[in-house]
């Protein structure tokens, strides 16, 4: 994923960051969420905690590599996350 490479992040880091930013924006504009400060902190901790890719994510990365070529040849990226 070129966007990840351009930011110097792995694909997993890039997606996690994008997801956290989107959730933060959506929560800020939503009136349906009523989280306490502690709940907000816990949610953000879960979103930013690095997790090992699941077997399903690893399989998807392998399929993407087979279709589009391995990302490991792009500086700063790899298909393992």
C-alpha cells in the first residue's frame, strides 16, 4: 500500500491510524454516543494498541501479494503488518 509507505508506516500501522482517526471524527460528530472520560480513554487504548494480524488478515495479505506483488519491495512496508 503506497499510502502506508509514504507515511513510513507498516500497512497495519497505517490502517490502525486511519481507523482511529475516523472513529475519533465520527464519535465527535455523533450525538448517539455518550461515553464517560474513562470509557473514551479505554476505547482509544484499544484502537491504538498494536495487535498481531489475525490468521484471516494474514491470508488476505498473502492473497493481495499474489495478486499485486509483495509490498516488501517498497521501502518501509511489508505484507505482515
